[in-house]
């Protein structure tokens, strides 16, 4: 039991966030209506817990491990930040309902930054995560840029 809110209300709030979060509902609610509601709300799995069990059954650990190991990469819904909407599946971004014209790399950068709002990244981190450079190449690229701008590169 959750204090001050039921699980379905909490679950609906989670699904309204900007990123995909895999959810396994573990509940004492045994009714068919509850199971259907949980799955219709988008839960990835719905398990009924045992109220009399003194310890967690081993099969439940295996089920959770299998659930956590599933590839959820292709199931991320839209990311919404203020007036910006990003569809990672279709690789489209809109602002105020109008599609943005982005290069593939600009889209990758926007998606990466929007996936972690409020987080500050160094140039090296962006080169590694968005451009796929290893640390050594990212450091060389970072060191070369100022010299190139000054006509020394």
C-alpha cells in the first residue's frame, strides 16, 4: 500500500513523464478489472503478490531479472519539454506543433539533451555520447578546435 495515493494514480503520473520507464505492477489486487486496468494504462507486467508469504518466492526474483533484462529501447514514447515534442521512433521534433528541420546529428544532440533536462555536459561528454568519439579522440578534437579558429590549425 502506498501512502496518500493509489498505485494506478501514481502509475498514470509516471506515464505522463517525458521518458519511457518500464513498470512492473506488484499488487495485492486480485480482481480481473484491476489487472485489465493496469495493463491498459500501459504497465509492462502485472503480478499479484502473496499476502501470507513471509519471504519473496525465488521465481519472483527470476521474473524481475528477466523483466529488467528486456530491451525497452524501441518503446520510448514522445519526449515533451515545454513547447518541444520529440518522437525518437520517427526521429522527428516539433516546436509549437511545427516540425523542426534538423540534420541527423542535430536530432541526436537534441534527443540526448532533452532526455536529461537540467544536466550540464562538457564538450568531451557530448563528443563521446552524441558523436561516438572515444575519450582520446574527444580530447584531441577539443584541443584542436581553438587552434583551428585562430588560424593555427
